């Protein structure tokens, strides 16, 4: 029994250290979370590079689906970086991320469904109203 008491006494300072660290972390969190400036500089660099690529798509006169695919890809990458880092979504709870990101994704899915349906409706109307041969 004496060994257990000595063993517990040996761990008391570490428990106090953990409590002190938790209180300090709570005080730091109350002030606001600080991220290293290097993170923001790296993201700004990537945004600059992606914007340059977007400009180069027009500079090299790309046309058709390749042009629009690249423009949309670079736009989505830039928006993702901005939302993740500058809007601090990378450090939020998963439930909040889902609450903010899922509605626009659902809208895009519904728009895609409407596009496919509109093409089908146009095809059926053209077929129905076509002049008899």
C-alpha cells in the first residue's frame, strides 16, 4: 500500500502541470487562435500561382472544354484554399464544415440534374415537333 502512495505522490506534479497547461491553453484560446505567418504566405503564393495559370489559359488561347475545365479547376482550387485557410474552415469541427459546404454541393448536383433533364426535354420536343417526312 505504501508503494501505491509513493507512486501517486510521484505523479502529482505532472497532474498539476497538465492542469496548468490546460488553463493556459484555455486562456490562449480565449484570445484567439494564432497561425504562423508562413502558412498565410504559402497560401498567398499558391493563390498567385493558380491565378497565373488561369491567366495563361487565356494567354495561350485555349478553346472548348479544355479551356473551361481548366478555368473551373483553378477557380475551385483557389476557392478551396481561401475557404480552408483564410476563413479558418480547416480548423473547424466537421459538423460545421458539413453545414457550410454541403448545401452548395447539393445545389450543384441539382443544377447538373436540371441540365441533363433540359437536354432530354429539348431532344423530345425537337423530335415531337419535327416536320413529318
